[in-house]
């Protein structure tokens, strides 16, 4: 399969300066470490993540990149008190340089890490997307910057369930910082979006699934920040017709005056609103090429007022922000519903392609786990988990840098689809030395970088 004119199975040409390229790319990250030992072990940990081997936990990686020094590598990721904030800032700027722009999207999602036991930080029986059911897991809120289906993850932050946040004994055992309190996933995402905006990350739209989009507070937070957004919502979400009026009733001769205006028409669920349009409102639309040709489904769209205004009574809300309601009907008959604050004159095809661009983050999550070992970390602490998660994102960012650079070197278009499993393998040859200083400077053990992309599923 070819995307953007380039085969998904091509091997990325290896230039003789690969180790130098890696060191140059890594230098801004190393510059913010405060200790020389950290600058020594970071490249080795990344080499372990990028290298061969099915397991990317500390012990097997140490055996491959620094035999006999497992404890030192473990200390670097689990116990060393280096801050993630400066490196996250570098990562955001690197990602922006790779894929940022007005046509880029910022995708909000979460990814679950199944876990045994109850002592790993934030672990709880909760919805586990990777298993599709309730299971014992940790949940990381993620932000992914993507352009032309090329994703670069820029944030992974643990969602700390409320019972965890209030349990002082478990917090102490997992070394959860005192500054961390309970926050909803939407609030965590908004804080990460603020960090991206503060660092000048460029994107034209925020995308999210119904886990986030069903929150009126999350949608309002995006609107307050002046952002364009397209989000999934639950079928139970209520809406009003776009021409709804809020009438102020006259004061009654006796009794209390009404506290709130009255809608000129009652609210209905998004399911009912779409049904009022009739079957002819559903039209087939395509959005991208898949493994079996163009992906398409039937879509209906209508301009509505979302029932997310003031709460009046019996859980009924007044009309709030005007938005597009979009319904997708898949070939299986399954229906999905979305809101987007695109302008009222936006063509349906534009709405559909915006909504379906969220797919890129799912591919990034899959590779972070399958190829770079995001879910292989075996420690229990808050600090260790976030260190490991950040390092996997740095490794992913470097792979995208290499892929896009190889396209530029070949004189091809940069719109190549850089997602999917088994996209890169760094093959080690030779045994690293045992000196930590020698290890940090000696990357000759990395001899080739290959890409064996499989076509991504729909």
C-alpha cells in the first residue's frame, strides 16, 4: 500500500550520520537536565525503548544497552527527581516544528494501561479502552498533535481517581506530589492544552471523543479559549432547534415570579433531533483512504442550540451555544453523534473530515504501547510512571523526525501517513561499554533504522 506516493513497507534509508543525528535531536532535552548522570542515562533509556526486544521494562532494556547496570537505569527512571516540565516544553516545541500549523489538530483522548494488584499509582477498576470493558488499570489523559495523519504525542498525564486522591496512605506509598488533587479528565486535558498554547504550539482545531465531549464544562473551556472544536457526545445529550426563543414570562398576580425564561420549544435528545430530519438527510461522505479503498459512511448534519445553559428544573437546561449536530451511521448500523462549533455555513464534507481526523491518536497510542513499551513500566510511583511515559513520547517524536526527514531527503511530499504498528526498529550490534560516561556518548551500538509499516486499519 502506498500513501502520499510512498510505499508503507519501504525501509527508511540509513545515513552514515545516524548517531550524530540522534545526538543532535536529543541535545535540547539533555540541556535541561540538571545533573550529568541524568544526561548520561537518558540516551540509554531511549536507546532501550527504540531498540529491539519484545519487553521494554527496565531489566530487559538494561540487559541490551548496559549489561550489569540495571539498578542505575532503574534509579534514573523511577527514583531520580528530575522534573518532567522542562522536557515536556522541549517536546511540545519539537512536535510543533514537525507537524504544527493551522491545518494541524490537537486530539484529546485517554489510554489505559492494564495492571494487576492495587498498589501502582492510580490503578483502579475502571473503563479500560484497550480491553473494551471495566478492568483494573491506570488511565492516562493524552494530547496528540497531528497533521495530515502524522501524529506526535505531546502529553500523557495520569488521571488520579477521587478515592486515590483522598487516600493519604496510598498517596504516600506511591509518592504522589502534594500539589496533585482530584481533577476530572476534562480539567486535566484543559490544563495540558493551556501548556501547549503557552508554548506556541500551532493547531487549528481540538478533537475529542464522547468521554470528553459530553462534558458541558469541557466544551465551554474550549470555547472560552477561543478554540475551534469537534467532539463526540452521548445519544442522551439534549438539544433545541436553532430558532428556539427564550421567553420571559410575565409576573403572576400572586406568588413568586419565574426565575428563568422559558424555551419556546422543549429540548429533545440528539437521536430525536436527527430523526426529525428524515432518512433523506443522511448522505454518504468519505474522509480518507483505508486498506480497502476510501472510508465512507452516511452522515446527517443540522445546526442546533445545545441544551447546556442554566439548569432550570428536573435536570432540564436552557439553550446554550449554537453548534452543528452531526450523526454518523456506519455500515453496521451503529450511530455516533458529534458536536462542532464550525461556522453555520460550513460544508458537510468539512465537518466529516474534521470529526474523523481523531483516528490519528489511536494509531499513536497503539505504537507507543506495541513498539515503545508505554505499558511495560513495572514501577508503582507517580514519578516513575510519568518519567517513563515522557521518555516513550520522546522516542516516538524522534521516530517521526526520522520518517519525515527521510521523505524530505527523497524529495517526496511530507503528507506521508506515519502511523501503524511495527513502524521502526533500531537494531543493536555490539555491546556497550560499562562506563556511564562512555555509554552516554557511545551510540555505535545503533546500526540501522527500519520501517516495516503495515497498512493501518479503519
